[in-house]
C-alpha cells in the first residue's frame, strides 16, 4: 500500500497521535484502547448471535442456507476455467 492508509500518511498519523496524547494524557490512552476493544468485541459477539439466530430460524423453517457455499463453489470453478483459458496469454 506504499505507506498510505485511507489517504493518511505518516505525518498525519503522527499529528493525530500527538493530539490524542495531549488531550487525554498518556495514562488514559490504555483505558481508552481497552474500552474500544471491549466495545468492538461486544459488536462482534452481537453480530455472531444475530447470524446464529437467523441460521437457526431458517433451519427450523426448512430454508436451505447452504446456497452461499454452492455459489462460492461455482465461482471458484469459473475462476479455474478462466485461469485455464487465459493462462498462456496473461499480461504482466
């Protein structure tokens, strides 16, 4: 990615970190990071619970939820066929 993360370079990241340290202090940064980590974990757990509930209710209703796996299998087969066809003429 050549040092670019979401159109923010090294100097901009340094300025942002400097501002964070100035605003919150060095002793508060670990607490803030811990809180953000817990929040992200709660969001991840909630989305996993929602996915599980959707899959369970779909199975109870007799709805086939394996279509995503079937689609991925078909996509991979198409990719392999294209690679076989274009293998000798690929560009650099």
